[in-house]
């Protein structure tokens, strides 16, 4: 686990945290609230700082399943805990969070079977009037097709060439995922393992590949999995988490 912290030190996928928080400020989401939670925080301490500096959030809690990443953040003075968002009740009391920020964590979970539990955990921790802010490289159409009636779609703005910020609040329904919907862009596990170039095609849409070249992907894969020529579905999910 120490290698993870060393390799991922202060790396931010998609956009810098301040790009996301400044967009939130323009939308007047999360300003001067009591508690914000950064889900899937990785080893970036930047989001906690940006939430305080740009939005005036009084308390920030960072969550990740990787204990080494959490320990890294704690050494930097960040209030962080290792836990699964799907089962975060012991760390975050239900219905107490003003805003949950998610920078590429959902993108990673779409490659796994845990997305329903994850979204349920996010919804459970939010206050009745709380907001779920998702930064994603998915298209607006893909994202709209993902969320079920448990959510109310509020905003979708482009904050970088390949990054959209979506704001959701609690809806009246019970389904966190759209009924019978297949998670957009979810990896077709039956096709893996795949050679690196084929995995690249499976993991990213055509629009995403326009901004993230195969050569860049090869370099990132080589750093994450030295010597790898094939990726399993687990490798692909782990890769997106490392980059998140």
C-alpha cells in the first residue's frame, strides 16, 4: 500500500480541485455549509483545501477505500477515513452532509459491480436539501441515463474540454440507478482480459479518446502495471481508481 501512496502523491485526475470548486461557487452550491464529504479522495489533499478556500466549507471529510491513501492524507493534516462509501454509516451519520463531491470516483465505479451500493451510500449521507456534485468524463446523455428516480437532476456544465460537472439532489423515488439501465460505459467484463490497445478502446469512448491519446494511456498503464501487455477487468477498474 505504501507504493500506492508514493506513486499517486498529489495526482489529480480530470481537473484540478479548484476548477470544480470554483464552478460550484458560480452555481452557488455548497457555499458556507457545515459539512462536505470528498468521496474517493485518493491521495489529493487539494479538494479539502479548495472546498474551504473557495466555498467556505467549515468541515471537510475525505473518504477512500485505500488505507495507504488515507494515511498519506492524514500525514498532510487532512481529516480522512478509510471506508467503503456503500457502508459509510459508521463514519458519516446519515442525513448530515451538505454536499458530496465526487471527482471521477463514479467513473471508476462504473467499471465494477458496486455502483448501486455506492450511490445508495452517497444518498444516505446527504441532508434532505444536500447536493451531490459529480465531475465526470462521461457525456451528459450517458449520465442522464444512469441516475434513477432517487435523484433530481439540477445542473450539468462543462468545466474542462472532457469534464462535466453534474449537480444532483435527492428525488422522491427509491431507485438510485435508472431501472434496467446498464451503467454507461461500464466495462464488458466478459471481454477481458484485453491487450492494452484493445482495453483502451473498451475503457474510453470516441470523444474521450480524442482528448486522451493511446500513447498517453500506454504510458500511464506502464507506470501503474510495469511490463503489462494485457489488462483484466480488475486491472482496468484499478487503473481508473489510481488515476482518480
